[in-house]
């Protein structure tokens, strides 16, 4: 079998049509370049947003740990105060019973 050669592409007969096709191809290339840049920017923003979210979560964990320490210390202090107050009341009660 003999293969036929592909016929050469005919140039459009109309120069306006040729110009429009050329401009359309140029627009397609430009649109692809813009789309590529937008995708890269979206990925970059996503990474920045993830890092920002990670920082917020880390800060929240640190605040929680600090708050837990503060609560523990406050509880200890309140228990000690309550014991001192109770001891003081007991001493006062003993003095009152002895003085009678």
C-alpha cells in the first residue's frame, strides 16, 4: 500500500480570518500563562494559610498549657489558704472555749 502524503495546510484565503486566528492563538497562550501563574499563586497561598493555621494551633496549645498551669497553681494556693483559715478558726475556737 502506498501512503498518501498529507496535503499541505492551505493558508486562509481571507487575511482578516488569518489575523483573527493568529490573535486567537496568542490569546490562548496568554490565557494558559495566566492560568499557570494563578495556580502557582493559589498553591503558595495555600501553603501560607497552612503555616498560619499551624501557628494559630500552636499558640492555642501553648495558651492551654499556660492556663492549665495557672489553674493548678491557683488551686494549690486556694487549698493552702483554706487550710490556714481553718487552722485559724480552730485556734480561735480553742481560745474561746478556754476563756470561758
